């Protein structure tokens, strides 16, 4: 089992109580001059940890830069490629637990993409990389209609977006 350290995201969270009170209470995810999301430090820390996990899963950089002085920049071109690959990966995953674990992250990324004006690829990925499903659960999860998968994820993203301050 490989354990990955996320200590570099801890920043002010590891300081004494006095330093915590003086630290910013939120962070900014920006694309150029536009703020796409302004979450609390805790939500940001968890999200950035998940970014690392899913970059590894899809084998691509996310385009989400490092958090510096409570701000990070998102590269729109790299981010679009990552979002499309993430959706294709999520669609191919037929393992119910993996799908459930990843759904919240995927929905959060979709909110950021929408706010950035990025048009994502909702079309079936034709099961790229050889056409097979990945991480199939035995027994497999019930198949859903092509449109139902996208509609459910879009609805979750819309609902989540209401709680993501800009």
C-alpha cells in the first residue's frame, strides 16, 4: 500500500492557534481574473487532495495550479482536457463503490468547468482504451441509459453549484 503525503497542503493548518486566527479563512480558484470558487480552507484542502488522486487515475494533469497565498490559477486548456478525461473515466467505471466515491469530485469539477465557460464532452467515450469497462464490480452494477448517467451527474452538479461560493 502506497501512502501519499499531503503535508504541503496543510500550510497554516499546522500552525499554532494564534496563527490560525490570523490566517485567511478561504481560498480562491481563479481562471484569469475570474473567481470560479471561493471555498473554505478545509473544503479547498480536501479538493486539492482529490485533484492529486484523480490526476493519477486519469493519467493527466488537471490544469489546477498550486495554492499560493490562498489563490490558485486554473489553465483552461489543460483543465478542459482533464474534465473530458475525468468524465470518460467516470463513465467507464462500473464499480458501484468507485462511482459513488468519485461522483462528488466529478460534480465539483463540472461546476468549475461550467463557471469557466468550458463545454464538456458528455458524449459516450466509446469506451476508449480498448473498449472495455474498468474496475468492474462483480456482480456488476445495473446499467443505466446513456442519457440518464449524464442527466443525473448534471443535476448533481447544478445542486452542488448552489453551495459553491464565488
